[in-house]
C-alpha cells in the first residue's frame, strides 16, 4: 500500500523545527519545502534531528531553470545542486524540481530551449547525489512549462523521475494521461477544476482511487492549510 506523507507547505508560518514536531505526530514521511522558515540552507540541522523519512522540494522563488538569460539559468541550476547537497545530508529520498516558466510570450520558445539545456544538465548532475530528482508537472497558467504529458519523454530520457501533481494535472485535463506515465512521486491535493486551490483531498473533482493505483513509490499531501491537511488525512483513513 502506498505510504502517504505530508508536505511542510501547510506549516510555512512555523519555524522548521516546530513544523516537523507537528507533522511528526501524524506521519513518518515529510516533504520539506526548502524556502523561508524551512530553508535547508539555514535550518537543515532541525531536519537532521528528527527520525523522519524525507523528500525535499526545491525553492520555488529562487530561480528559473527555463530562464533564457544564461547567467540566471546557470545560477538556478546551481541553487538546485546546492539543494540536492542539503537533501543528501538528511538522507532525503526525492528532490522535487519545478520546470520553470516564461512571463514574456515572445520569449517562450527561447525559454523552452533553456529548459531543455537545464534538464540535460540536471540529468548529469543527479549522478553526483544520492537523492533521486523528480520534475513536477505544472498548473494551467500559460506561462508555465510541463503542463501536458508530451514533455515527460524529455524528462525520462534525461534519467530523471516524475512527480505527478494531482491538482495541476486535473486543471489541465490530463490527470489520467499523467497517471499512465508511471510517476515516481505524488503531490496530493484537490480543486474545483478551475482554480489551483491546493485544497483538501476529497473536497473537489479528483478521483484519488485512480491516482493511488498509478504505481508511484511515494506521495505527500500538499495542501495550503493545516485544516485541509487534516481533512485529507481523514479522507485517506489516516486519522
């Protein structure tokens, strides 16, 4: 049976040590969003002090691996490498990577080429670390890359894993197709089919029975609030 953990996303207002104390009361598997109060660069010792299994989500605001500006793109890949090093220090199992974005439509083709370069580099970079890299599919905003399964082939050819975000895939109408892509890791949250709510599982339109049978090795609830996290645990019969 698939073990379901919890993302620290629902406790970002707390220091990492306090968040882990709360989460450890409900799960043995935590995904740390390495940002702000939960940055592994600043608070990694707190994570190492708990007997938990971990996955790590790369910072979401400190870079863009699909940035056409080469200096920024390379710096973004460097941040990813530093996060992988921090993840290895806490024996994390999976490192979640966002595939980037482009805010200027005229540069979208150049941004996609930048992403292809980054994915190739990250595939080689993974060989230096124990943690397994997994690229996450994105939501429905047109500025985002990797919204449909076509890009999954590029991810796999680079030797990278795939993190299926259920809410993002549902918004793009491709959840079933992504489930057939044999994801390695799951982000579990629900929505109304219109907005990326990161709401409680079972509160929206997603069929989680199909998701749980897609063959993934690990999964975390990734809700925005503690209340929705608890409701998700109840939905999955974990509380």
